[in-house]
């Protein structure tokens, strides 16, 4: 399976995916990552924080961005080189998160694409940043 090649990309091209965050997603992410911070897993603890309840790991939203890059734009064959993220708002159980990537620049000499990355809940930005991706060329 092959995603898009570098010559198939254009500035402004975008792709997205939407996921509803469940308690099981947060628990599975904690198990896989080892991040067992009680703000993610313990409702009583989390109620006493400024968030007023459990929140998802910020990197779970980052994983949704990775999923768009690895499966849609550019898709299979793309290699992450760098990612910046700013966590703007918490993501809560039951939130519908839309992860979107948009091509900002293309560097033909290096075969790199710079992507604007964002996760939205209810139209509000919860995570934003930028990714640098190595994109396959035909015949490589």
C-alpha cells in the first residue's frame, strides 16, 4: 500500500479524521505509554484539579494527527521528521476530536512537506502545531 508521492502534493491540500474519545481509549493509551497520571485515570483525583474531571492525554490528540499523516496525507510511506504541538484546551471523555493536516510548504529539493496540524473539539482548537514530513518520490 502506497500513499501519495511528493509530485501529487499541493500547498493547501488537507485531510482529516474524526474520533470520539472514550474512557477505554484513555485507559489503553495510559497502558501503552506508561503515563498513568491520575488526572487521566482517576475521576475523584481529577475532580479536584482545575479541569474538574478526567482529561485525555495530550499525546492522544497527537496520535490522531499521526494517524492522518500515516494513512491519508501523505499516507503510507510518509516519514515523520519533526512535530511541534501546543496544547490549548483539554480533551474530555466523550469529546469528538477532528484532527486535520494541511500542507503549508513543499521543499522539492529535500522531498519534505511542512504541514499545519490541528485538533478541534466543537470547532475550538485543542491542539495546534506543525509537522515536517519526508514524502516518498516515485521510483525511490
